C-alpha cells in the first residue's frame, strides 16, 4: 500500500503541471523551491505556453515528457486539475499532489472529489489533496509546496516532522521552531485527504530514524488504520507523537467541514483513541510548539516530583500553585539537602522546596552555583523548574545559565526555565535549556512531557478491523440481554423470566423477601415510562397483580409480551452505568461512569477502546468526578472497583468477539463494597438483524 | 488615614539610610534612580562613613539632617533596620520604606515585625515593608526602589499601575509591558505589608486620573477595607483592576508563607470577593500582561458574539473551538453580509462566520481590504478575531494591518489579532492593534476582557465591618434554628416541637398522613448518627415509640432532651444545601449548592458575599454543575429558582443583621417545581455565647 507513496518523499523526478515563471505563483513556487533547496532529481515544468520556466526547459504536456515522472504537482485549478489527475494516471505518475481548492470542502464538490479519488485508486495513482499546500522534505530537497513560509524562515534539516491537513498548520509550527533555531525535516500539508491522508504519510515518515518528535494536525480522522500503524512504529522507535485535533466544539466542527471537508469525530472517542495509542493530544498550537524542545533533550522522566528554584519568592508561590494544577507534587527534600542549603543561603531564604534564593542573589551571584550541586544529589527530585524572573547587568546571568546546563547534564533529569526577560531567556536558551516566559507555562510543559512519557510506556494495540455498518439493529429483551452479558462474564442479578402468574408467584416464593417485577419485552427499552417496573413486592398477591398489570400494559400498547422478570431486591453502594457502542471510525467504545437519572445532563463517564485490561479501567476510573466516593470517603469502605473493572473488560471483550452486537447498556450496574462485587440490575443489548437468507 | 501615605508618591525629600556609593547595592540604587529619573525633591544620603555619596553630600545620621524628610528608605539590614524605624519616628519622617528581609517571612521574625508595626503606628510613622523592593512613581521620579529592572527596561510614564507585594511581580509586568512599548507610571513592591499594604497603596493610586488599568499581585489579603475602597474608587473612574492572587493550592500557600509571611486566605472566598468588587482575577502573569493592551484601547464591549476572519481555515477551526471554550458564541452574520462576502471571495471560501479568505489571499492581497467593510456593517458582530498565521513577502502585510486598524476604528468594537510570525505580528502591532501569537490566546484574552466588562457594571459594595472574633459559639437546637431562619424569611417545613408522647401523637393527628419524628437537642448537630431521625411514620403508635426512642437515646448519651420535632413528610425535586459562615477576613459568606451525602467529597457549590440580591444568586447558580438540572432537563419542569434565590438573600441579610450568628447550615433545603417553592427540612444555626454579665 505505502510502497508507491514512499516515493513522494524522495522522488527522482517531479513534474509541475501549470508551472509558472513567477515564483510567487502557486505553479512557480515549487519550481523555485526545488532548485533552491538542493533537490537532486529532475524538475519538469509543464506549461503549453512557454518553452522555458525559471530557466528550465518546459514541456507542453505530461504526454510530452520523455518519461513518466515519479511525482506530479497539479498547480492548475478546477476542471483542469481534475483532467490533470486523469493525465497523471494515463502516463504512470506514481503520486500526484493536487493543490486546487473547491472540492470536498464545498457542498458542490464532495461527489466529484469522491469520484476522483476512486478513479485514482483504481488506476494505481496515489493522490495527495485536493486543497493541499504541498509536501516538503528538507532532507532530500523534495519541497513540493507553494507555501511562502520557507522563504520567511529558511529551512534547516532537523529532528522534527510536521504533518498537517492544513497548510497553515504545517508551516506555523515550522516557522516558530525555526525561529527558535530548531531544525525541521518534514513539513507536509495534505489538504482534504481524499486518498492519501496525513496519517498515512505519518506512518511512512515515522520510520525516519533521524526524527525525535512528530507533530500532527488532523481536522478529521476518517479511519484508524494508518494512525494506529504510525503509533506502533513510533512506539517501537521511541518517537513521541503529538496531535492537535480541533473540531472539539460544534462551532469548530462546522468550520472544519468548510475547511477540509472534515467529517466530525466524536471528540471523547478521539481522546480515548489517542491516549490508548500513546499519542499526546495537545490543546493548541502554543502547547504543541512549546513542547518540542523538551523532547529533543533525550530526557526519560522517572517520576513526577518537582523541585522549584528561584531568586523570587513570587515565582516559588506561583510555580507551587501551577504544580498542583498540573498534578506534579512538590518533592520533599532530604533533611541533609535542606541543611546543605541553609549553610549557603541567607537565614531568611526558603530552603524547603520551593527554594527561594531571594534578592540575596543580587549581592552574591555565586549563591546559584553553590546550591545546585546540593540539590542535584537529592534522590527525591524528578524534575526541576528554575525561575529567574528578574536579573540584569548586576547579575552574572551567563554564569547562571552555564551552571544550570551543567546541573541538567549532571542529573540527567528534566529542567525547565521560566524567564520573562529576553536577555535572561536568551542566555539560558543559548546554554541549551528549554525556556518559557512564565512559571505556569514551564510547569504545564513539563507536566505534559511527563504525562506523555507515562502514556507512551504501553505498546499501542493493532487497529481493530474497520467497523461494519450494522444498521439500527434490534434490542434483545431484558432476559436475553442479561443472558448475553452473563455469558460474557458480567455478573447479573439472579432472576426468573416468568410466563404465567403462577410462575411469578413461585419465583417470589423461591427468592424469599421482597422482589422486583418487570415487564419483559423486546419492543421496550425504557420500561419505567410504560409503568413496567414494580419494586419491593413482598407478597404473592402483589406479585400476581404486577404480572397482570405488566402483561396488560404491554398488550394494550400493542407490544410484545415476553413475560415478566422476577428478581430479588438488591441494595448496593452506588448505581453506575456500563455501556458500549460502535463508533463508525474507531470501532467498539466502552463507557463506564456514574449512573442515575441525569447521566446525560450531568455526565461523569470515562471511555475505553478495547482491547483493554483491568489496570486500564482502574486508571481511567481515577478520572471520574466520583473517584473519591468510589475509593471511600467519610469513613466508608472502598467500593469493589476490581469487580467493576472486570465487568468493563468483559464488555470490551464481548464487543470485540461478537461483531453482531451494536450496543450494550447496563444501567444500573450496582456497585457494592469490596467483596460484594457488581451486579447488572437492568440491561439492553442491541444486536444486528441476522442477514436475510434465501428460504 | 491615607493623607500621610500619599506623600510617598511625590515626596519633597527622601533620605536613604545606608546610602551606598555603589549604585548596584541596595543602598546605592535608589540614590542613582532618584537622580536619573527626574526626581525634583531633595535626595539625602545617610552614611556615617562618607561625606559624599554618588556626588551628593552625605549625612552621618537622620538626626544630622537639617529637617525631617518626607520619606526615608531604610537600606540597612537586621537590627540596624529596626533601629532606623525608631529613628524615623523620632525625627518625624512621614513614611519609611524598609527593604531588609528576615522578619514576618521567617518563623523567628514574626513577633518582631508585629511589634515594629505597632510602634510605628503608635508614633504616626507609616511603614512600607519590611522585605520591600521599594516603590516607583515615574510621573514624579520618586523611584524609591533597588530593582535593577529599571535599568534593563528604561521607564516611560504611561497609563498602567502595578502594585505588588513581591518585588519580582512589580517589575516582571513592567518589563514585559515596556518591551511592548507600553508606558508604566507606577511599579510598587510593598513586601510583607506589616503596616501599609499593597491594597492601601492601590486605593491611593486608583485616584490617579491618568491611569487606564491597574495590576495587583497580592500574596495575602489581610483585610478587605482598602481593597474594597480601591474597587469603589476604580469603579467610579471606570478604571479596571486585575488581580493575581496566588496561594490557591496548599503548596502555594506554604511557599507564600515563607515569601511574604502571607496568611492563607480561603481561595473560593477570595474569588467571590474579587468578583463582587468588579476585580478580574487572572490565573497567571501571562494572562495579566497579555490583557493590558485591550484595556488601553478604550473599547466598551456591548456583547459576546465573535466574528473570526482569517486566511487560514485551520485558524477558523481552532478559533471556533476556542470561542466555545471561552463562552463567546459565533455571531450569525446577516444574509446580506454573507452575500456581500460571496461576491468578493472565491467560491470555495467560507463566508459564514468564521470567514476563511483561503490561500486566495496569496493571489489577491486586496481581498482583505474588500471584505472588512462588508463585515463592519453587520450589527450581529460584537468583537473580532483576525488571524493571519502565515504571510510574507508575497503578501501586502502592512496594508492588511492598516486596513484592520481602520476597521477597528470604524466599528469601535474590540479587535484582536492572532499572528505567530514575528514580521506579521510586528506590522499589526505597529498599526496599534493587540497582537497574540495564537488563536486560543487571542480568544481567551478577548473573553477575559468582555467578562470583566460585564463584571464591572455593578457598583462594588462598601466593605462590611471587620468580622468580630466570635469563638466557637453554641448550636441552637433544630426547632430554634428553624425558628430563627423562618423569622429571617427562609421557608421552613411545618413542624411541632413536642415535649410529651401525647403532644407527638396529637401532632401526627394534626398533620395527617406520614410524618417524620426527630429528636431535638441543642447538644446534637448530627442527628442521624445517633439514630434520632425516624421517617415515614404513619400511625400514632409508631410516633409514640419514636418519641420514646429519641428521648431514651439522648438521655442515655447524657445529652439534653429538648423534645421531638414532628413534621409531615415532604417530597421535592432536589435536596440542596444553603449555608453561611463568617470568614475571618471577608466576613459573612453564603454557600448555595447541591445537597446530599457527598457535599464535601463532590462539592458543587457557589459562594456569595452579602449584601447580594436575587439576581446575583441566579447568576451564581448558573455556575453550578447541576445548573441544567435546576433549569429542567429530560422534559422536566424547571425548579423554583426564584424561591431558592430569595432564601439565599434572606440568609445573607440575616448574617449582616445578626452579628451574633456564627454559622447557618440548612441541609437539606428541599427545592420543588416552579410554584412549589423551597423549604428547609433541617437546619443548625450556631450563635455566639452571650457575653457574661455580672450577676
């Protein structure tokens, strides 16, 4: 599949259809770039009106070329572009990059784009775009792009790859990183992704052994295959991937539709998918570009405990707040360390972490170099923030920066700098340390980096097979639903499906004590709305009456009567929900969370994409709002989270193993104390209709 | 009170105790600054060892001066500094600024600092510090500071005031703003605030008619008086105040204690206080400094509807997401506007808001100037984001910037720019528009500005009188608590306090139907733990038995028996909580929120500081997680929020009018449908013990 796409990163020849003499035009810019940035293959301008383009011989048409170029850039608009795709297929071009806009991102152009993609696939032409700003590989000089950014910020090969549907988002990170002196090898903008997607290109680029970090901007994820493949390759190589996936809001999704024709993804499922694949999802461009430097240092964080060092108490206070927000506990320094610091610092300095050198640094610039070795020896520290909000001519800032860089090298632990003053920031950056303006930014970047390292320890799973379209399906009745779940390993309440009053009364007798009686019908998924749930029935007359009522209610409503379920009343600690459905892109999704009446209005759930294990569930449950209650508060016992995790794993396995199941909804799942387990009190399983067979 | 403090901003004479020949020393820097920055008063170095300091005649002591200086800077450390305070009082200095550290921010120095402050007050000397970096007023040249920042970033008088306890946080915003070409008049660092506080100084500075924005950094708020005064003065003058108040977390509070000796404030009460006083609380330095430019434009936002314009679809998508997060709805443009845009832009451009000019701007730089007038006419737009993520030599960026500035001037509405490229950002900044690197930052800054304008419309209240220390107090029993609340205007359940079994049975008779019986004792605030709550009793025998049980349980536990409460069982829609307490700094605080068992583990409450009205409560309730449920979801009726608001207002009034009440805890407050009102089902009022009087 990707064998023919590889070549777009290092083609032997590139034709430019619609090549222009003017290097500022879309058809002129790539010609200029290919010559300017060291491309060693053939550059073949195509323009019927000129014999020469930017000093190169020009050809009147693709057909007039002496051989089939590996890659063709289609820099003509509209119908001419569509015709050029056909022309590329005719002569045997391997990859075409189509820059024209006005296709899938407009209502009128969607069908034409789909058709064009299908024809290209049928003819073995890989198609990048339409609406693509082009691709750029600065290792090979294959700069097949009309972006003007590579003039604004001259390229330098380096360890960063940027893959984006958007043209702007391929070059904004490029420009910012280049401005910070960081080299960028790949900067690709794939546009509407009608055939080649940014994710597919990422799966090829991820194999580049010189890369240290990969940045993705994805407006939609149409399939998981390539992204999962990229994640697995990256994991094997220890290559971190950061993804910016906008369209989180309805307003953003509408905008993405008119930008790259993006279909809306279910945002929380995107979160779960990226997390499961070790891909860090960043909130915005700032988080993305500000993260890069930390990845380039080669640090392997071993823990989360932060030490803050500053010449300003305010930095200490604000950094401690920020660390709390970011979930980085302040390291508790050893008594020995604190004693060492007290011996050096003035008596009014703070020597417990955060360490406030105070304005005494103004009188004694050596304080900084004296305390760092003391702190470096403390094993409680996992990462460091050094904040120098104010310094100037009266301080030896270059020495601070050198000392900090030596300290970082000696400890091998992550060190970030907060320095709002340009002169101070410049000195620390020159010493090779990641510099941020403010404490909050530095701490957030550090926390993101540490979180990602924790996320990336697990091997991403193989992509599940693409979800089949299963249609609406039909609900199983409660008894069948519970049976299906029980077989799958989910504990369900003891119950009897009773077809007659006598059976119901006998069931009451058998259970002893109060029971619940529920009308059972495959036609009804919301029983209480029809009055089909009777609770706490304590004598046979009440049970018989309930049987009759349920039967009557169903039959009068013209609904199927499958009997009544009789079950003992159960008490637990909390009603949860456990469900699953199939996302059209991401496949099975399991949902676990707080139950009750307002699960939609006040959602408190976590999503997991199977396959996952019990430890994954327990980690995910920590993100619930009700997590403290599940662990036990007010002297209460902890609830049976292992049993809850096992039930969630069972539902995940069921979704993988039973492809006919469309959805599962266990609500409530009653959670008890440790030792009491969980039990499904009610459930609806929806299954695909079996395919019709010939009689 | 402040009359003598005023003079510190424009003194006729300044003595520097511990003046140094070396301008890089703490005692040398102010001497240098006073001469360098145009101070027109007398500068009086005091140093027993030199006849001349930095070219000025030096005096051996304060006493040797020919007259009492208005202000003295105490630049000597430790005990010498303490002695200097006395010396200042002896000669009649009006304000002393004490730079020495090692007082209230250390365990050993707290008592000494308190004593020093008390003595200064007794002797009519106003004392700034200790641990103060000093004050700087660039309008008068009274730069009484040892900060080196004013050398790094040369001053220019302007419309910004910065008041901070921390030295760093007085000059970091200064440095950043000066770097952006913004003038700063005041930059004051008050240190430990043992006498003069940053807030008191703010209340004086706020009267400066040339100011357009005031920035505060407060590590603790020891009293509300001056901050409330500053807020009222600022409100009258339409001067926005932004406050950074760290110590939100336990780690931050611990750090603040060793920095400026800050006492921890209850963070949510700080939030409520600042909000009520129209002061915008910023999360960090970045938010503070990035906000300033918007305030300097003189914009008065009239609404929240945002229009996004960009040459990049990705900016459009990310800005729409950011607007959703920030609570700025995307404006719905008039059909006429969209038609006008369609006539100008290419067919594939997005003309619904966000407006994506697309890469077509590369071929036609005039598109930008053509669309702005069309958008300017649309009344649906309240504010604008213009995003130019990529542009360069091929674009006419200076023209874009001029067009955008004209557009802003024409509409009079807020316009923010997102431009990560330095060259583009520079052009827009030169045209006088507020520029941010990324969409998210620009949208967040705009939303903060608009939110603040909404917040600042109401007149801040007078500061309530300082809270008296009321001690532990004693709880009233339930009957007395309910009586107190009922008299205050809070609806309470109908009930009878019964002293005998017969009275209880008669009460049951009187109410009809099932009742609740609760043991009543001023010794018990948690009845259910003692088994004193019996619900749903439907016959007189059960009521009598419950009476006996409650009586026995109390007497056996050695607790007072005040009778039992009999009350009809009530059903409502949701159990809320309504409470109040007295904060030692901020006075009465009313808490409203969701009720139930886990109000501590899963808090969902809002705080209000009396006096407030029903509209304030309704606005605050919108911030509750359960707000959608209160408004009605799943086809349910809305709940009776007006009655809830009235009950909260009644409790707020009670706390103001009955200073002996220490706390109120109504839990549950039963909330019904609209028309059904609220009713307190249980309550504990704690009242101060009446003062002992002679027999």
